[in-house]
């Protein structure tokens, strides 16, 4: 069951419902968002809490998309490596190799 949890972002308190097992993550998320928004505000290039929040959200989404792309790339690379390993194994199975040189 969700319980209300108070988080503070840019000196404003918000009540957010979260199950007990997710409350620590909620606090950490709020802490990181607060830090991001403070960085944007302190840069002086963006004025207004709404605009600061939108810039923080855009930056976070950009980082998320980059991370997802990297995971996809890493997965594709792992799949190619597995396919190459299978091809090598198939080839080696058909070649007469002395026992001491075979894979273990």
C-alpha cells in the first residue's frame, strides 16, 4: 500500500504516494532532481521554476535515451560475438585438432 512521502525540490515540499519498498528510491530521485534543477538555476541561463523543471526533464530524458541506446548497442554486440563464437565452434568441430589444442 502506498503512503504519502514528503520530498523537497528547489525549496518546495511535495507529497508523493509511494509503497514503503520504493520510498528510498523516491527520496534519491528527488535529491538528484533537486541537484539538477539547482545546477540549471545557478547557471543563470534559465529563469523560472517551470522552465528549470522542463530543462531538467529534457536533460534527464536525453541521458536516459543515450543509456538505452548504449544498452541496445551492447546487446547487439554481444549477440554478434555469440554468433561468431558459434561459427568458430562449428568450424573447429569439423577440423582435426590435436586434443591438447582444443578448447576446454
